[in-house]
């Protein structure tokens, strides 16, 4: 427990994404596009976790996530939690949550969907949150977690 | 019930009461035709993909109500060839018409068109997705022939895997208390996403590959064509084509009141020798399409409340 606190408090201002299931760590890093980032970033993988066995953790200094980013993380790492750090203190901590509708983040897996033919914002209704099952607002195709792809 | 300015995109958007209201309106229009109900109104008929039956049925419906029809029956001669988006085509058409009927090969096209349009859109089929007016006319046909939609044994026969009309009708029937018999070869079974929905809505259904085992129980048999274009391998198609053929030899097994429906076109699933028996309902079903589409046109334009 002390080890975890130490990691979280190591940045002055920013965000810690914790409890990422180990396999999804790089996926979350990709969502946040940290590759091109100038911020201080720490990525931890295969850290020990009581609830997950092995977990991933990402710390980003000087950056706070948008709602869209948090929603996107929820799609790929539904067990993740977000810690907002201000002046070395965790000022807010919450579990990510899959929203009821997903707008403009992911692509429809149906190649014959109008959203893939014409430039229009995608929109999905969430049918099940775990395991994730969504329905395209336009073509009504139901898509499972394994076919979810970012735009 | 307010239907004015409403888009008709998917049967899934309808509550049971709304379905029944459309059927009631159709019945009224059938018993008291009104040849000037849509006088001075224009329907745009935008067929981005050819369809004889649906297009003619809509155009006939509008014309018989005294309205005018503009449009195209295939995209060949339109600005789409010049790269115009669907969005822009609809934006243009809404200036010219009071209601837009469209068919499009891409799924979700009608839903997007409805977002672009200020006048109501009626979906005449979007790819493999939805064809709600077909479902409403199927329900109307059942109700008219049987006096009810509840408490019937309704069989679906043939290609239940790809048959869009079967999927939509089974979805609509979840509002009613009928028992479904899903009769198909193993390879053309109803997709799980639809049977799961039947389970969720507690609809009684049986899956069966042998038609003769259940034929005697049925009040309605909805036959479908096994579509050649769905099979990449012609050998595979041959295996299933003609696996179910309804003909006179089966008459002793039918309930005397059995009604046979088919969305048409048929190939050889129903022998023409059945056409003149009291079981044949398929041509009447196609005719009911006019009535139901008239009701929808009048409702969404606010000519009938």
C-alpha cells in the first residue's frame, strides 16, 4: 500500500491511471497518445495487484484527461481507476465507467455502414457494459468488445 | 398519437401501440378510400438501389391518394455519380418534397438521411438492415387474415439467416403473444442475436429443420426465398435451393385455415398450383403494401392524425 502511495505522489500535478489490466496497458498509452507527448510520463507494467494479479499504471505529469479520453479508456480497460493529482495530493479518485452512448470515438465494424461510407460522426448505444456490447445507431449492427476499433 | 413529421426508419423504433395505430389507420383507409387526401403534396422517391416492388408500391400509394411523385429509380443518372454525398442529396430533396421515401444499399443510410432532412424520411430498405414498411404490411396482412396477431402459431420457412424480412417481423412479433416456429436448414438458422431477443422478451419459439413435423400446427407460414446471391459457392447454394417446396401434395397436412405468406419474389418455394387455394395470401400481402404505405404517408405528413 505504501509503495502505491509513493508512486502516485511522485508527480506534482497530473493524472495517474491505475488498475489497468496488464495486457491493456499499452492500449491505454495509445489512447492517450503519450508517444508524441512532451509531458513527464511513467508507464508501469506487470505491477503486483491484489485485485487484478498483475496490473499496469500510467502517470502523466501536467495533464488532465478529457471526458472523452476517460470514456475511451473505459472501453478497453473497464477496471481502470483515475487519480487526479494536484500539488502532490490525490484530489480526486474514480473508477472509469463505460458511458451509455459512445460518440465519435470508435469506428463501426460493419464495412457497409453509412458511417464508413460518408464522413459522419459515429454513435453507439451500449447494450452491455461487461463484456462490452454496443449497437451502431445507424446500421444497428451489434459489435462485441473484440471488434471495437478506435477511429 | 403523434406521427406528424416522424421518420419511419426501423421497426425497432415502434412501440406495440404505435404499430397497432398504423394498422388501424390502414384499415380505415382501406374501408374508406380518400383519393384526394394527399392532393397538393409531393413525395420524393429516391431509389439509390433498384427495387421494383417497393418503389411501385409507394408510388402507387401516393398517386392513389392524389399526391405527386418525383424521384429516381436508380442512382445512374443522378449527381451521386458526380460524388455528391447522401447528406447533400437529401438536403436538396427536402426542398422539393413533403416526404421522402428512400432505398439505399448502405446500412444506416436512412437514419443519416433523417438527420439531414427536415421532412419525414420513410426507409424503403437500407442494405441488409431494415425495411420497416414491409414488416408493417406483413403484420397488417396477418391481422386482416386472422383478425388478430396474438395467440397464433406462426412459421418462418427457408433462409432465416440472411432474410431481412424474417428478422424484422420476428422482432415486431415480440410485442405479441404468438408462438414462432423457425424452420430452416441448420446452416440457415436464425442468427443468435435474434433468438436471444426472443428469449429476452419471453417469446415462445421452436427451431426445426423438418417442415413436416410442424406444418400441421401452423396458422400462418411465412415462406422466404433462399437467396442465390448469399452463397459465394454455387454448389453450396444448390444444396439448399429447393429444400422446402410447398405444393398440393402437402394440402392434407395443412390446417384448413393455414395462410401462406411470402415477401416475393418467389423462386420455387411455393408452387403456383397453390395460388388458387384459400391458403395463398402472398399476392394479397403485396396489395396490402399499398394500404399500409398510404397510411404511413398520410400519418407522417399530418394528413391523418
